[in-house]
C-alpha cells in the first residue's frame, strides 16, 4: 500500500475538523431548535448531551482513525470482521446527506448573488418556492430540471471535484485554511450587527428566556442529542476518516475538546445573530417574534430576505455576509461528508484517489440532480426527514454499543488516547460511552419512533 496521505499540520487538521462540524446545522438548525425546546433552558440538556455523548464520541472517533489508519469500513473490520457493514452503513447515510446538502449550498450561492439589489423583491416566499425552485404547489406537476437551481449546483460540484482531486493536504486542508477564518469573521460581523439592530432585544428575549418546564419533556432531550450528533458530524465515519490522516504523534483528547468548543461557540454566536435579526424584523413589521421565526430552509431563504429588505444601511453587504456564510460553512462540511465514501471505496477496491473521487462525486452528483428538478424540494424534505429520524443518532448508537459491548475495545482505545494526548481522559469517559450514551440514545430513539407512529 502506498503511504497514507497526511495533514500538513495540527492546525490544518483542526481547521478541517472544525470546518466539518460547523455547517448549515449551526446557522439555521441550532437557533431554531434552541428556541423551540425551552430557550435558555435548552442549554442544560444541550451541555449534558455535549459532555456525556458529543465530546466522548468525538474523541473516540479520533482515536479509532488515528490508531487504525483507515477508512471506516477498514477500521471496523479491524475491530471485528463482523462489523465492517457498519462502516458501509454510515457511508451510505453520509452519501445521502451530501446529495442534498450540496443542493442547499447551491441555493446559498444563488442567494448570495440575489443579495445584490435584493433581487427577490417583496414577496420572498413566492420568490423562493415558485420562481426560484419552480415548485408549483402540486406534487404531480413537479418534474423537469430547474436550470436556475441546476447551474449553481453544477458549479459547486465542479469546485468540490477540484478540491477532492487535490487530496487531503492540498485540497481539503488548504480550502479549510482559507474558508474557516473568513467564515468566522463573517459570523462575528453578522452577530454584532444582528444584536445591535433596533428591536434585537425582542428576539434575544425569545431565544434566551428559559422555560424550565421543558426539562421534563423527553422530546427536548431528543432534540439536544440530535443537535449534538448532527452538529459535531459524529456517527458518520467522518471524524474517523479525517483522523486517519493524522501523523503518529498527534494529540487526540485536547483536539477533540477544541473542535467541540469551537463548534458550540459558533452555534451560540449564530443563534444570537439570527434572533437579533428576527427581533428586528418583528418590530419593524409590528408583529411578534413568534410569528416570524421559522425552521430550516424557510428561515434562511424566505425570512432572511425579508430582513435584508428592511435592513437599515448597506443591505446588499449584509445579504452577502449571511448567504456567503451559509456557502462557506456548507462547503467545508460537504467535502467532509464525501471523504468517508472516497476513502472507503479507494481502500476496498484498491483505486487511485482520482478514480475514487470520480466515482463517488459522479454518483452523488447524479443523485443530487433529483433535487434540482421543479418541486425537487419535496424529495429533499422527505429524505432529510428520514435521515434525521432514523439515520443520525442510530448510526452513532450502534457504533458506541459495538465498541463498548460487542468488541469491548473501550479500554484499549482509552490507553491509546492517553498515550498520545496532553490531557488524560479518565474512567468517566468509559462510563459515558458504555452506559450513559447507550441508555439515553436508546430511550430517545424509542420516543422518536413512538412520536412518528402516534
Ligand atoms: N455538522 C455539519 C452541520 O452542522 C454538517 C454535517 C452534518 C456533517 C451531518 C456531517 C454529517 O451542518
């Protein structure tokens, strides 16, 4: 086997890992989830999920990749021949995520351009759904490619292909080193402007006022775990693959803490910026924040254009900052979601990187065409729902149970981490992974399914 690619520096690895974690989820998912699940009180389940599941799993994944130097199927096979399939399963889940994730990044590219002169006009909802996506409202009228969406998506795929061909150090690492610092500056600017807008206080009140009664609601805990898994990109083999490119002498525990805290810090910043802006919109329209707040796609592509329309001062600039930050945050996550499949296929079929990249990106591109049809957003919603409901936490749960109980390798992994890291991890780490996380995530999966079928 040829020598394995490696990151150029620790900073390079950290920026790529943080680039994977910070994605669309941080900007539009976290603020809404926090608002819906107890506001300020949501911080409690969120931190518990982060400390007992998020950070421990993240460090475990770093250690697996670093120790076994391979893609996920290879690593799991090394643990036990019986478990290679889990690696492929995670790759399949990640593959489906990336096919629509890239399409949303394409929308962000279009909207960065539309920001100049607020080309979406006054009826931003009709603009996004009807004019831009070509969704006519009736499912049976859907179909046919929507060129306005396809073109930016093609462009994004071309850049992704270019970066992935260049490889780990010259591609992913270099892109992260450029995009991440710019993204963080953009988000700081958005947040400062967001919280200083007239009416911002209203939004911040709604976001931060704690509703402690939410703490007895199991759905709030489900939301906290779900957010932490999705946001940290764990359970998809992404971090295992990224850390397989670490040199032998690499700190693991400390890097995991840094990446997790950077990701959460960014989430909080984004939430303040977004809710400050929502407060501004509500006040300027004479409505309440609860009326303008919205989830996911609509928040970014319908509500934000309205905010930008009303924005006092240079609104094109504010629009470019907002949609540009979605674009950059999404891009570094998209490349990370592709890497497990590329590494997996490359190792399994003994391909060159170029061949593996062409196959994986080519196939993902073909699937993503489905979402660039008129009304393709409906497919997107459906796939996203299933992935979140059945894919995200389940893949992480099975991974933890396999390692803690089926192949019983936690002790070995703990020793490996402590042999290379600045900070030692204690038995609390094993307890979280072997007991706390499986119990919590199993309960949460059961509740989730009950809610789904009720
Ligand atoms: N963690 C990133 C986000 O918050 C993206 C991501 C999601 C990456 C799922 C991998 C898997 O958007």
